[in-house]
C-alpha cells in the first residue's frame, strides 16, 4: 500500500490521485496474505465483509460479539415471555369463548321454550274465545226458549218421566 501511495506521491501534492476503495482493498489483501481457509487474516471481524464484488472492508460486520449475544439472548427471553403471555391470553380467550357459547346455547333454549309457551298461550286464548262464543250462543238459545215457553231439548224427551225437575 505504501508502494502505491509512494507512486502516487511522486508527483506534486495537488496532482496526487486519490486511491479508490477497490485499490485499497486489493493492497490490504496482498499485504495480509490473501484469503486463506476462507479468511483474510489481519482484518479482524471486517473480513466477514470480504467477498466477490466488495470494494471496502469498512462495512459493518455481521459477526455476533459477546455483547451482541447477551443482547440477543435478552431479546429472545423478552420475546419468549411475550409469546407465553400471548399464549395465556389466547387460552383465556378460548375459555371465555366457550363460556359465551354455553351461555348462548342456554339462551337459545330459553328463547325456544318461551316461543313454545307463547304458542301454547295463544292456542289456549283461541280455545277460550271459542268456548266463550259457544257459551254465549247456548245462553242466548236458553233465553230465547224460556221466553217462548218452548224448550229446545231432545225431541223424544218426556218431562213426565224425568225424576228430577229442571231448574
């Protein structure tokens, strides 16, 4: 790298070309001895960024450090706690839903029984009205027969043979 910089410094300071990132990376790779067993030695965790098409090792590394690991573990523990809480909330919600379904079934049964009771009451009211009409008709006939002195009894009925007088 010094050779490259010394070549560039042979001219005046204002004419010195700036080295691009790819040239710097190539020079560092040559100084470090290139890639060996999948690593570029001397670059610490920046070597994780070295691959085809990369022009700089200064990109942040994705290698997990001990502090990253403990932070990750804390996040995982927090997420696990949140997951457990969510599971508990879901279990509670399912229990509540079951209770509500049971209450809904009970209410539907009660509504059906109430509907049947209303039907029976309506039928009884209709029967009562019919009985009232029949009674009114019978009373009207009885009044009509007693006022004329004739009785609307069976045609073969003989009062002389009756042991009990009619009131």
